[in-house]
C-alpha cells in the first residue's frame, strides 16, 4: 500500500499548544466581558438542516454553504437523470444537512425551538466554529471560529449602544488601542434606494456598496450599472456614500437628502438614539463613526449595523453585526426582534500576533517543573508535586533518567517560568533549588516557601 500524504483541506488549520494557549486567551477575555454584560453561553450542533440555512444569507452566501451528503445511497431518491439537474437543484436531493455558515441563523432556530424555556429578553453568547466554502486567503478561512453576542426580545436601542461598549472593552482588554466601530442603518440604505426611485433594488444596492473598501467606487459603479442602475442614479449616490465630516454633520446632511423617505428618516433617528445613549458611557479606545458605505451584505439585517476595523494592522473587519427584525419569523415565530454582534477570533488572533500583543502568560500551561537528579530524588519529589497540585499550582515532574540540561530545555520549550531542582543535597537539607527560568536566578527554599511564592505569581 502506497504511503498516504499527510494533509488537511485548504482553508483549515491545526493548532499547536502555543497557538491554543493564545486562542483560549482571546476566548476567555471575550467571555469575561460577555458575562459582565449579562450574557449566557449556549452551543448549537455543527450541522443544521440545509433548509434552515438556505435563503438567509443572500445568493452569494448560499453558494458558500458546505453541504453534507446524505448517508447510504444518497442518489436513490434523486429520481431523474443527474445531467438534467443543475447543482442548485441537485443539492437538496442528495444533501439534507449542512455545516453551519454562521451562528446567528442557528441561534434564531434555537430561540424558536426553545421559546417556552427562555426568558425574554434572551441574552446569549456563543463561541463555536463555522464553515464557508470560500477561497482561502490571509484572514479568510474555510473553517473558523465566531464569537457571537445576541439579544432577542428587546427593541431598545440601548442594546446597540451596549454592543459598542462590549466591542470597546473587549478589544481594549486584548491590547488594541486604535480601532473604529463603524455604524450605519439598513433603513437609511432603504431610504437611499427610495430617493433613487429604485426601492425594489435595495439588495443589489447594498451588496454593491458593501464592497466599496475592496473594489473602490469605480468597481461599485460598474456593478450597479450591470444591475440596472443608470449614470444619473450613480451621480446621485456618490456624494451620499462618500459623505464626509463628523457624525453630527453627516446626520444633518442625511436629513435633507432623505427628507422624502419616512423609512430613511427613521433610520437617522435610530442612529441619533444610539449615539445619545453612548454619551452616558466612557469608551476606552474605540472611535465610533457613521459610515454610509457600510451595508453588511447579509439580507436579514433591518436596522443598525456595525463593523469593526483596526488601524494598527492591515486586516479586513474584525467584527460586525446588526439588528434583525424578521429572522425568527422564517421559523414560524413573528414579532421577535433581535440584535447581535460577532468577533472574528481568527482575524483578531492574526492582528495580536502581528503586533506582539500576546503575553507569555497566554502561552503558559505549567507554572513549575520539578527536575530530579536520580531515582530516589524522583520518589522524594512526588510528595512535593502532589502538594503543589493540591494548591491548584500547575506543576509537572520530569521523570528520572534524563540529564538536567535536557530537563531545563524542556522547561524553556514549554515556556515554564520556574523550575525546582532536587538532588541528594536538597533531600538532606529540605531546602530545594528554586530557579527563575526567565532570569536564571536560583535560591534555596523550602517546599512551603516555594508554594507561597508561586501562589503570589499565579
């Protein structure tokens, strides 16, 4: 049998212990903030029914859903020649399940299924992997983690203001100091399409202008022309989405531009309300910016929308979200509004890595390594090891039979900050050699003294 090449699918990754330490540092930092704001954790299955996911992300999103082939003879129920079916028509016949594309739609399904168990407003967070059949590139993977925070059953715009605070606090706690939280409102975008006289083209409009950062205004213009917009529409649109100035001046200009659109004016009022709520909070580092080119291509957003970008590294958005009024209606429960945001954990990781913002403690798993010079020393050290662990100190003992140099190297490779060295002299006196692996400093200390020192460092 030929040797099989060890490989993983494109767009997926293995994570070594150092990376896992850093990833868990991000997740733990986020969870601490989420809980502080009253959010509780849930999890949903890796797979959802295909019809749960389709039709929620727009045509482009639907094409990126990973389908799971039915088990057994999955072609038996097709009932027609495969050549007569296009792939979109074939998929539901051979794949009834799919890997989740995001955490928001499964959350809406969860709320409907468990509506009799939850109290409204229901505030949840969820940190799990999602899958998209996208073209892999820097900062874009086929398997990646999302960290979502959502609240359903509350129409208050205080929720939107608190999400801005959550972004600010969580990203600041991770060490970022220069980032923008961009905000817009889908009702404003609806108002723009009303003013252009093309209310039926709102989806085409939002999908195109959401790409402004990537393809520039010329690219947006080309796409809109291909979707039935004319040059007059684009001339009217350009000064709107490229509107400059501070948030207040942009809103004043918009009130004039969208004066004939009740929906657009409602969107402006919602932005005003969120910004007014924010005057009651103190943000650490975030700059909140009204960005009229922000559209968020997902169809289910109906109100305020968000996107977060760091200015400290070249990276796409590291978070985003918004208000959705109709999502649970697709699952049979109308009248339940929701709003949520997501943190792009993988992109945040890459940014923190590039900026050297991970501390050594983020990678550290073991606090102290006990190194022994002989078999009797190993037996002697087991009681020391046991006592340290009972004090919740992460400790390891390197088994007898290896030179001390290799044991020291093991401690360095694992980023273990302290070592205890036990030889014949240490057993006689009860004073153990305690070494700081970072500075190289050594001192003789009793096991109790070492324990007290380690407890002050943890």
